[in-house]
C-alpha cells in the first residue's frame, strides 16, 4: 500500500514537472520594449573649454581658446604655437 502511494506521488510529481517544462517561458513570450526617445540635440552655442591654464616659461599663464578648438593660447616666444 505504501509503495503504491509513493509510486503514485512520484508519478504525479514527474507529470507536473513535465507539464511545466512544456509551457513557454514568460520571458520568451514578451514583446521587446519600444525604443526610447532620441537624445536631445547638441546646443548651437559657443564652445566651452576647460578652465585649466598653462604656465609659460616667462611666468605668464594662458587659457584655452574656443577659437582654437580649446588648445592653449601661445606663450610669448613659443615657436610651437
């Protein structure tokens, strides 16, 4: 009698597991989320450069120039600029 109940319970559990594995997964049946809004457009205003400065050999400091794509202004007597 106990063997028959144990076998029946085991058969019931196996049948339930087989039924669950045959069902499609909830994640696979979902539709993909629509794409979000596009990023905001870049402002057409003036270029803003970092505020760091460069120390020139003569002791002066020069800033970055928006007119030169944020390159440093030339030091006086500096041949590289």
